[in-house]
């Protein structure tokens, strides 16, 4: 930074399993390992070792790293911007783990490991929830006793903020108008949508936790709360079992046995009825949010598809955009088949609303915000 030049990229996936995958790419090297990585700490240690490797690493010393930027999913109402990490911030992140049990503990672990590996670097927290702090109170409050909000801070917080912020800014730049009404649709293993007016988030599909909203890989999304009472009272589920059911055993996985949309789509094309239904349900839920957000925005300039599914699944984009011509949304089927590393406008010639596919770049957004924090 600030040249935004990538020195290395990669990923670590299937953490907690014996066949975990480690991928590390530079201009000169591509390293792929399948090895047991039992937790995030071991994964981060493996990464730091690789960064410092005498032959394939990109840094000679731990002191070469000036800043480490951390994505933190849940920041509550405390943080509306990128923040330098200190003991107080770490305590808050840890306290908020109950609201993001799949994410904050791993984020917290990453911070602790980074402080050990790069002790002289400044650490910055980029909160998923920060972008959504502009949502008005009438949209983020729940219709429950006031004390649960004032004392226990139960409200909508919103997530995937780094991604929604990045792609909405790209969309605004493409449209050439700061006064704009945009719906961003982040579709990956976790899925969410945001209504964005003049660059500010005004509503979001996730809520107190990342469980609410769209149908996801293993998460149920919107569900009647009384289902929880029914499971507990009549089917003898414990609270922990219900939590696991809705977080890890539902969504596309619960409907089909597959959490990866690519697998679901392949099976659907081969005639699997449960997979065909799951895809219809998924698209229908997205359509409902498009309609409701078009109403609260009082108009629409563009919808934006992003993240793994949003960027790569031509089928899901087509399924979502079918029969939305009343809202002025029409896509060009030929343009929808093309892929681009840049903004891809797949709108038809007569469409009143732009339909854009914009690759998200949360890593770059995190780097930019972290550098800006310590420059100011």
C-alpha cells in the first residue's frame, strides 16, 4: 500500500479437519498443501511461517509488517469505524462473541496470534457491523420490551459490511451519481442484502446475529420464532441443539444435504427435486428482499450481485431476476453468461434499473481502511 499491489494471496479452508487446505501464491511460487489444521491458531502459525520462508516468503523479518488489518464480524453499537486494537477493544470483541459465535472467537484468536507473530505492527479492527451504523432506529429496533434494547442492546446490527461498502462505492462510481438508490446482494456461504441510499446503509437482511435473512449454506435465514418453541416443547430439543440446527444444519444443507451451491445446482440439473426446490426457495427469498428494499428506498437505480455465488452463478442471477420487470429489472441473457474481473453490467438495453456484477474485494477494503486509520 498505497499502490494496492498484491505481493501474495491465498486461503486456508476446512479448518478443524485432517484434510485442511493451505494455498499460498506469489508471482514466483504457488504452494498447495493438504494437511491437518485443527484450529485457527495453527492455520495462522502456518501462514506466518510461510511468509517468512527464506526461499518462498515475501518478508525477511517480522519487522517488515507495519500494520495487520483484522476483519471482525460483530462490533455491536460501539464501533462505527475502523479502530486501533488495544486491550479494551479486545475485551469488547470477546464479550460480543455470543452474538457471532461462529466468527468473533476466530477473529479474536487471529488478533492474539498476530500480536505474537508481529509484535511491532499496529493492529486494526475493521468491523462488519460498522457500515450499518447508519441504519435508522426505526429499522434496527425490534418490537420487544424496551429494556431489552436499552440494557441488553438487542437490535439489528448487520454484517458483511466491508463487502457491501466496497461494492456499493464501486457501483456509485459506475453510475456517476452520488444521489443513488442501490441494493447490494452478497451471496456466498453466508448471504445478505443491504438497501443503500446515497452511499449509506439504511436496512440490512441480517439482524442481531448473522443467522437472519436469506437462505444460506448451512444457516436457515428468516424463520418464525415460534419454531424454536415448538422444537423445545414438543420435540424435546435443547437450546444448544436448536442453535446448532439453525446455524449448521439448515439452509441449503438442510434442504438438500449439500451446503455448496455448485453441488446443489449440478444435482438440480440432473433432476433432483429437493435441489430444484431449494434453488427456487433461495431465489424467492432474495426477490422478497428486493421488493421490500425497493419500497423503503422509494425507487431503484441498481442492484449489485457480489461474492462467490453472486459473482459466479449465472443461473442464480437469472433465477433471481426473472419476472422483476415491474420494478424495471431486466437482464441480458448473453451478458449474464460473461465473466469479468471488473464491473459487469448485465442489464438489458431497455432495463430501467442497472443490474451489476461487481467482484468484492474485502482484503483490499480492509487494507485501505487500516492504512487510512494510521495515516490520520
